[in-house]
C-alpha cells in the first residue's frame, strides 16, 4: 500500500509542474561581473524522472522482500524459543545414569564360611548340620551401591546370587538407571526411579521408586507421599543411590534402613525440626536381604517414624531418633511382631568435614511350631550395629573418606540355617568429581570377624564410575 501511494505521488509530479500558472515577468538582469561565479546545472528534463522512479520502485521491492524474510525468520525464532522453554522443565525432570565399576574380592568372593564339625558354635550340634551354620556376614563383600555381594557362596538366606564371581575380579555394569519426575500442578508431583541391572543369568528391571507427592501449601514445608516410597528410618536412605552416595558401597546397616516399601508417608520440615512418619506394607528391610513379596498377608501395616533436630554447629548438626513396629514380614499372624529403634547424627560443613553416624537395634520374634526346631515357621533375628562415615572436601574435585561399621546379629530359621554374624569393617576411599556429571570412586574394605570366629580372606577393593545426564 505504501509503495503504491509513493508511486502515485512521484508519477504526479510532472503533471503538477505543467499545471502551474506561468510566472510573472521579471526585470532584466544586471550585467554579470567580469569574474562571474559558475552557474548550477540546468534542471533535468522531464524525461529523466522515469529512470529515477524505476530505481525507487526496485529499492522498495527489495526492502519489502527483506521485510518478509525477517518476519518469517522472527516467527521461526519465536516458535523455537517456545519449544525450548517448554522442554527446559523436562530436562530438569529426567535423569539418565550409568554406573560401571571394577572389583576384586579375596577368597571365594563371599563373606561367610560354614562351621563344619561345629567347632566354633557347638550349641547347634544336635539342631542343624554344620554346613548350614554360617559365620560372617553375607553382605560384607558388597561391591556396588546396591549392596550386592561379590558372591553368596552356599547361603540359604540370600536366594539369588546376582554377581556370582567365585572370587574372580571383573569389570561390571552395576546399573543403567532412569529417574523421572513431573509437577502436574495443584501441588502434585509424580516421581519414579527404575534401574536395569545387566546380570549374567538374566537382566533385572528394578522399580525402585514410583509415587505421588502432594504439597498442600507453599507456606509450610509439609509433604505427603503415596506409592513406592523412601524409608523414614535413619539417614542413610537419603544418599543411597549411586550418584548421591559418597562412597561405593553401603554400610552393614543399610539392609535395615534403605528399603523403598509400598505405603504412605508424611514429612514436615521447619528451620530446626524434621518429623516423618509412614505406614507401609511390611518392614523397611531391603529386598536383597529379605526377598519376600511386597503384598504381604499381614493384617496390619508397619508403622515407622523419625524425629530430627538441627543445631547451629558448622553448617548444621542434625540429631535424630527413629523407630518401627509391626507384624513380622513373611507370615500372616499379627501377633508375631518385629521392632526397630535407632539414633543418628549428621554434621554438615565443619571445616570441610562431614560426619554421618548411626546406631540401630532390632528384633524379629519369629514363630516356632516344633520345640526342637526353634523359629521353624518364621525366622528369628536379633541385630544391633553402628557405623561412622567421615569425608573431607579437600578440593572441589577430590573428596577422601573413611568408614567404620560393625554388626552383631544372629539369624535362625529352623533347620534351614543359622547365621552367627559378628563383623567389623574398615573402609578407606576417595571420590573424584571429574565433571559435575562424571564421578569416579574407589575404595578398599577390610573385613574382620569377632567373637572367636576364624579370620578368612574376604577383603574387597571396588570402584565405580557414575555418569549422569543432569
């Protein structure tokens, strides 16, 4: 439109010039001086306006073409920016990780030995065969963050031997994982964690988490969860995944604390206090240790709770207590109970040091139908233990750590097995943050048996490289 109007105006200029009245006669000019200044060029004839007009029209055409190209490019840029803005939250909600490691374990790779001939535990002579009286800890030779032992030997407590190294060193893919989460509005978020475990016998797909979270108010840090949820006992469960854990392997107590059961929980956090409570289908034992069905036949749920107080020491000193009570898993009677109590400490940022410590004690009563074979209908277990983990952020990329953990437990199931576990471990390791998304860890664990049990080769050296997308 603008170009048409401009063409019309320019085309009308010559006609307007012809339409003007003739000017009045002027008086005769004076004689020019001897040295006259140069005269200006006479005006261009009327016919010269046509090429000028054509040049202007061409320039306008070129400008309009450029304007259309810019508008098209801007529309494309707006669409691209919109797509990027829509995908940015999803990038924060999807994390893929790969955990690859190498390990070597002394002896046959297992942390247990049989008391052949009842030399060390003669009290079981008339009750159970010596080959099923085990000394040591079946999870003492853990080689990854999942706590899988390098070998389970002839264990009857652990039903599956996922690694089955037989004492041979190996490079190993610990897990390929996918963590997802999405805010669906109105304070509701869905989260999930799935891990694919490539194993020699069969690949295992483990759904670690699958829950719905609800935060009723932004003014109060109150969170409800339902589904496959985290434990509320102690503190180790908070950093049990490979990309969160300081070291490679869990403590000897994680089997009692780090489960992700089916249930519902509530967590309230203030500046100084954190309170958590949960009702779950069964206990908080990891399935590796207690591989029973999650949909148990118990008539009552298990209740658990944790209370933690924060003190102004370093960047924060958290002191907590926790407990659980409910029917023993693996049997239907509500009168057969198990209980668990514990205390924990977490010191943050004291001159570059962090300290985590826990002490626990618990008991499964079990069930006996034949007096000569105690705990034949449901296994009996009593346990106590503790650990202390200290790490130091020496540089932004280098973090050495040390851990000492101890476990004292007796686990009995009729004539099937007896475990006399009295073990102390010392672990030294280092964590290397090669980039924010690439972590390298290496550690050595020294295992020692207590209570007069003979020492045997089961020390562990293991490593892990964890690469995450976020």
